[in-house]
C-alpha cells in the first residue's frame, strides 16, 4: 500500500511549486488534492520467444494525487499533477511444461502529467472542461523472488498522450470540488525485464484514472 514515506516527495514538490506559481500566473492558480481510482485497460504483448514467459497483470487500485492548475484566462489553463497509486499485482509464469501464478502484493505507480485544459464556460457554479497533454508513468521495480529463476521485475517507465475531462463545482469564492476522468488512449509501452532470466515483455499500459477532489484558489 502507499505510505507517507513514498508520498512525501510528491507533497513537498507541490508545496514548493505552490509558493512560486502565484507570482507567475496571469489570472489565478488553483491548488488541488484528490482521491483516485485506477484501472489498467491495456494488454501484454511481444514476449521474448523460446524462454519461460512472464505475464504481469495489474488489478484495479487507487491512491491520492495533487497539483496546480494555472489559469491563463477564464477558459484556458495548464494543469500539472503528481499522483501516487497502489495496485495489486499478479504474475503468470508459463514454461514449456508448466503454468504457475505468483501474487506479488501491492505495486506502486506514479503518474506525472501536464494537461492543457479548455473550460467550456467562463462563469457558473458548474463548469465542464476537457483537456489533453502528456503523462510519464513511473513504475516502481519489484524486488523479490518470483519463481522460475526470476529475482524481480524491472520496468522501463513509459511516456504517452493523456486525454481528460471533468466537472468543477464551485462552493465559494475560493473553494471548489471536482470530478475528473483521464485516459491514455495510445499504445503506451512499458517494457519489463526479469533479473535472473533472459525473459522480457512489452506491456500496453493504457490506464483509466478517475478522481474526486478539492481545490483552493490561491
């Protein structure tokens, strides 16, 4: 599961950036935090042939995130966001004469995204928005004996396009609630290797992340 030690660098970076951004913003800056749920929708492809095959799978998980939304105008903003997510991980091991599974417990995933957003209305208590940008997903390596000679999993962190949309609910001059969904629609590849073996695999990550949070206008 996620803990304070793993999330501390994220919140420290947000606090430092929050102190610097108000002086740069043309309109205003919104500081936000949220609770998130994540589901992987991609598949595992392109195995190394002729060796024991490993198929990692990530279950539905969740975590928390936060960031800053820098408004250039009432309708155009740039959102910078960091998240920490936990997801149950299982591994299917396929040899020449056997098939096995291993429960690897909780894996930690850290999406870092920058999204340009278009807010459909300038005023109102409820404001819908859509956006697109880039996301870099940091996948924490797994260091434990997993069977068939493998001593862990090493991930190559993928970068890809992200699209999102959501609703803002203003509850005062400074405070607001929001609901957001974001998706990586393209074949974002994450390569995994397995120390102690010559096996590797490419995974199409394509996460769907749904979040609900609270924002404060700085």
